[in-house]
C-alpha cells in the first residue's frame, strides 16, 4: 500500500512506523487511522521477517489523539445515539480500519512494539503509546488523558491501559484532571521505561529494537503474549501457561541454535523456524 499520512521503513528485522501529519501533531482522522491499522496488520503478517516495530511521530507530536475538528463535524450524529446503537457501532468499528482503535492491534500483532514518544501523546495517542510493549520518551515527551476536557470518559483502551500501568490512584488523577504531564513525571510513575535527550530518541529505540530482534523470534512472540496473559491471572495458573507458551519453540531450529551457539561460543543466527 502507498501510505500518504505515515512512513514505513525497514531496517534489518525492524520496522519503523512514523505518523506523518505534523501540522496537526499527528492527530488521527479517519484517513490516518485507516493507514495505521492497515500498516500494523501488514507488519503483523510479515513475522518473522519483521520481528520488532518502532512507532513514533513526525515533528513535535507523537500523536495528539483524535482529530477534534472531525469529531465536531460528527456532533449531529451523536444526538441520535442510543445504548443499542452504541453497541452496534462498536461491533462495526472492529470491522472498519478507518474507525477501529489501533491500540488493541498494537497488542495483538506478534512483534513487540516500542513507542518512541517524541512529543505530545494525548487521548487516543496516549492509548496507542501505552499499548506499546516498551515506551521511551524524549525530554520533550508530554502525556495527557485529555478525554475529560472533551466531555468524554477515557476510551480507545485508556480506561484499561492507564490503571494497569500506574494503578488506580494515578489513573484517577490523570483521567479526572486531564492535565498534561512531562516526561520526568511519566518516568517517576511508570508510564515510560526511560527518558532520553530528543536527539538520542530514535537511536536508543532502535538499539533496543535490534537487541530484541537478535533473539529467537518464536520465543519473543510467545513471551509478548505470555506477559499480558500473566497480568490477568495468578501465580499457580501461570505456571502451566508458561509451559504452553514455550511449546511453539520446542524442537525448532532456533531452539537448537540457541543452545549450540552458546556451547560453540559464537553469536546465534535465528530464522524464526
């Protein structure tokens, strides 16, 4: 697909997605949301050739959330909504790439996704960043659960993602105030893994991406899924789940290579099989 509002670059086994609507701080209208959902689905199907994804934004913003102008145009339709129509609308959204929330798809694809947060991540943009497996912020990173300022509750996954990362107290503060927080605050409360100078952001994100990509792809895929499954269960339940998660790697070429290369004291070469 020829993307107009984002850029996709492949560096070895790493795909870099750059949201490219800088004049709007990469706010998501239907067109760019369609492209983001499409490129994530495309990359998901390219495993194990693509083993890690880095997601960032062009210009001063990571993603400022939903396009407010587009939302304003839809206000007349909001007046006609009922509980039943909202439920139907949710089901229809999952089938329409132009309306589907990208955040769940970030979690669903087999590759780990690293958010390189170069500027503001607000609303749906915050949800997308928090859905990523690892988050690295530049010193210019800004974070806001801005929904309340638009007379909305946290949505696009934010109501689940924020408390799962920082607990209910911080989540309540973010959701009820709609404040904008800086990168150092985000690091202190656990929203991001680390904060780096703006000029080092992509190099740092790519360094981690290549480090992950050098590991056995099947085991990386299973580990990503297992970590989220484990978060919703208890210790006794997770033990057999760990065994099942290891099953795709048993007896594979990569499994053998991981052992033989260690014994031969050389760097492993993995092929995802």
